[in-house]
């Protein structure tokens, strides 16, 4: 039993590296200073809109501004089915996962434990209608993928919103949080994402 636990404990450790590419709002490539290799990582507890989804490009751009070509501290939380690290990320004193949630750039996986800081950040984002939470019809990326996969083509936001009611019955966490903001910006046009 100890032979198995020791390697797992070593794998779930930290390392530093430089972000070389941001693929979307929660996936990036980091040059690992320890192994001297490039590693694809995904932000823990965060699910960004797809690039072809409303607010997807803005989410990617915000993450690029936070981390591209910068040194980061990586804490590996787990691994996905492809073997890529799922990570908690710090860039200096900035908690990247928290910034992405607090600025409305990602959905939060509320089924995980130990995410109290991120839940508080989500409350702020929803209360102030930040980022994707400015859209009362925001669609979870899993729902977006299911709908588009079934149709075999990319659908517009109105069609997706019409299908959301049926799919959300399967998982209530896929529903958008209540939006308190009175103004809803047009997310179909490219907008700059403000830094905190």
C-alpha cells in the first residue's frame, strides 16, 4: 500500500514554469522548469466557455493577459483522462483560478470540495454581472457541446438557450447563476476584458 501512496503524493506536488500558450479560458501550455518539458494543464474547478461560444474568446484573452510568458507556480490537484494536469495556479501573488472565476470568465465546478474561496469569487461575479454572468442566458460549456454535437453544426445563442431548459433538468448546476446586473452587453461582438 505504501508503494502506491508515495508516488501519488509525489505526483500531486508543485512546480514552476512559464506559460507559453493559452489555448482557451482554462487550458494552457506551460514549460515545466523541473522537467524541462512542455505540459498541457487545465485550471482546477474552472470550465471556460468554448472558443466558438459567446464569451469564449474574451475568457481566453483574459487568461492570456494574466499569464502568457509569465512565471507561474503550479499545484497539481489531479489529472484528466488524457493525463494532463488539473492545476491551481499562482502568478506571483495572483491566484489565477480565483481571478478567472471572480471576473466571470469561467463556470465553477461547485461539486468539488475545498473551493470556498472560489465560491466567494463566484458570488461577487454573479452579483455584479461580470463577464459571462452579464448574460442571463449564459450556457454551460458542457451543454453547449452537447447541443452542437447533436445538431452536427454550430448553433446560435438563441437556439442554444431554447434547448437549455430541457438539458438543464439533467444537471441543475449547468444553469446560469442569477444575474443582478441591469445592463446586458452584447457578447457577440469582441470586447476587451478589463483586468482587476
